[in-house]
């Protein structure tokens, strides 16, 4: 993609020394960090707002239980 000043925008990786594999790994990492694929997967199907809230609440519950489990002392092994 080009902006108004003909500069390339978006995820760009330059291939140096004919090392395509390394450039591909860098590109995949950039795409993963930008969240493009995650966003695309979310938009593939419509999700009702109630379902979205339900998933968010369940995720928060899991995070809370995990935090509580990490704070507990380990059980005695005798």
C-alpha cells in the first residue's frame, strides 16, 4: 500500500543477502504482533453482543482463578 507521498506503508520486510527464509520469519512476526490475523478471524463471523460479554466474563473468571491458584501455598506432600 502507498500513501500520498508514495511511501510504502504497512508491514514491510526487506530481503537482504538473498535470505528469504529470515525475511519471511520477520514478516510473520510483524503480522502476528500487529494483530491483523486475529482481527480478521474475529470479523469472519458475527458474534452477538451477549455472547461477546459472556466470553469476556468467562475469560476474566479464568484469569481470577489462575491468580488465586498462584497465590495459594502448595499442599504438603507427606
